[in-house]
C-alpha cells in the first residue's frame, strides 16, 4: 500500500460515500461509471486526465439521487496542491456532459487565478457581487461550453475574510443555487487560511486536494479533523500530480 493511499485511509475518507478517490496527473479515481452515461469529448486535457476527471464528477455530482451535491467547494490542504486546476477541469468536463448550467466560482480571494486561466478581466466578480446589489448573473462571464460561466474573484478587497464570513455571502450563494444547476467553488488552502470553512459550511460538501509526495500526513489529518468538527461533509479526496514509473497504456492494463 502506498503512503499516499494510506494517508487517505487514515483521513477517514473511506467511510464517506465517495471513498477512495485516488487521483493522478490531475485526477484519478476508482471505477464507478454508470452504464447509461455517455460522455462527450472536451479539448484541452489529455486522455487520461479527461477520463479521471470524468470519474471524479460522476462520483461527486452525477449520483442517481435527489441528495446529489450541487454546490461543492474544492480546497487544497496546502498552497500549491493544484486545486484551481482540478476545480476548473472538473467544471469544464461537467458542463460538457450535462444539459444544466454550471458556474465556476473563484473564491480564492488570497491568490485568485481563474480569470487569468480563462483570459477574462477580473474587475467584476465575487467581491463586487458581495458589495453590490445587481443580480448575481451580472457578475458572471460566459465561457466555453455555452452552459459554463465563471464568477471570478472580482476587484481587490483588503479584508477578504470579512466578506467570506458575511451574511451577504450566504444570500449570494443562495442566489447562485437558483440561477445555476451546479456550482464549483475554488477555495483557498485549508492550512494557510480559514476562508474555506464558511464557504464549505454553506455548500453541499468539500473535495480535498492533496499533492502526491508533497502533502504532509500531519497536515492532512489535522485538516480532516477540523472539517469533521465543523460538520463539513467531505465528498472525496483528490491525489493530484501523481506520477507512475510505467507508461499510461500499460498502467491501464494493470
């Protein structure tokens, strides 16, 4: 058993509905594909990353249940775990494979990146929505595919933690639920800031992002305990940037 896989066992993820999501080179999860599910292709990801990201969204969003999550926070254990990339890839592939609307939210007000990723201005986003009165859709930007939108981090706000702990945040996220079928939120790292906690508390659950050979065991265990204490539902754990000593084609046969 690898140390990374053992780490997720000790974190208690196996006891959750989406146990053992092991993710590599962006995403890798155990097999759980509905027989009737027919994914459509998406550009910008290699085949293995696309397949594994698809498995992630199937486990998190596409359950045949009325209780399937619709608003999910993605948060790294530590800075640099690749959370923004995993979250944006998941949003793109989810949008390509559902008919409903998808909104990607950059709530990492400490180090926003999604506006740059999608090459759009970042002067009209989440912080502006929290301070303004216009409908929340006014602050979103359409992306490709056509049912995907981005709510960027928005204009710089000095006390971002105050915004993320406000009643206004709850109202705006309730509005997002009425406007979009799925909402994926990119949050700041859990060991560095407390910002992800209020976001996760008004969501349907949280996906943890760990980095292979980099995330510290103690940090992951401490974070998981804190999330359980805050009554936050852990939907799964992504083991990001995992590498293998054998080619992908051979790995699939193992």
